[in-house]
């Protein structure tokens, strides 16, 4: 079951990054990836249904409150993204009798696309220790390696800030720009490298924000443990 969950999570991450290349990959591919993403997202939550069953149990401290709000924001954003995507569909859902609402759907889809990207990256960050442990199972965790990984994470996050500004993510997220423009002459590898760095930035933020919240909840402990 753990391997299946990890496979689903990795697949979601890859599809999520690919979805951001909208006009560079074509509308048909984008729609196929969107459907795939929603299917993976659904399976992910089915596999983690016990988490939802435990919502009414236990105490809610800072970390749990933030995690719960983040999950429900993400669910709402993904649903809005799926519905607006169906309205805008040029291939997969053209058989549906939808004739109105394209203008609003376009704005909703743009905002939700970037919100999904940021929210999912933060969510990955909150669970980074679990994912890293699964990926490094059976390997020795040397202290020197830990510091090298931290330095790499900081470098990626720093470049992620630059890429976030360069790619005008804030402009699209807050609808200061209503039309997405991607340079078709740019090698797509540079686009993906920038978006991977942006994801790395928010994974970094989610991971350390989670550590701060847990530290506040306990009031003691080693802040640097297993980071």
C-alpha cells in the first residue's frame, strides 16, 4: 500500500508540472493530463480516507489546523479547476451541452491552476520527511550528506523565488493578467526547470513552516531534527 501511495504521489507531481505547460503541449494533451490528474487526485484521497475519518477525533493544534485547512482549500481548488476545465474543453467534453460561462471559467481555471500548484507543493512540504524516508529506506543518513541536501534545497528555493517572479506567477494567481502567455520559441526544458524550482520553493516553505508549527505545538524539542 505504501508503494502504491508513493507511486500515485510521484505521478501526481509529474502530471502537475506538465499541466502548467498548457500551450506548449497542446490543448488535447493538456485535457488528457487534466483528466489523469483528477483521477490520481481521487485515488490519492481514497487511499488516505482514514485521515478524513479521523477529522472529528483528537485535538486541533497549529500544525493540524494548517494541514486541514490546506487540504480542504486544495480539494476546493481542484474541483473548481476540473469544473472550469470541462466548460472550456475543446476535445474531451465537447459532447456536453455547455454554451455559456466560458469567460468566467477561463479566469477561474487560471487562478485555480496556479493555486493548485502552490497548495500541492506546500502539501508535499508538510509531508517531506515521510516521503524522504520512503525514498531513502535502507540508506545511511550521514550528517554531511544532510547539510549538502540543505544547501541544495536553499539554492533551489532561492532560484525558485527568481523563477516565480520571472514567470509572473503572482500576476496570474491574482488575475492581474487575464491571459496566459508562454513563449513557444523557448526550449520546453527551461520552462520545466523553472517550474520545478518554483515547486521546490513551496515544498521548502511548507516543510519549514510545518516544523515551526510543530515546534510551537510542543513548546520544546529539536527544531533541526530530521529536516
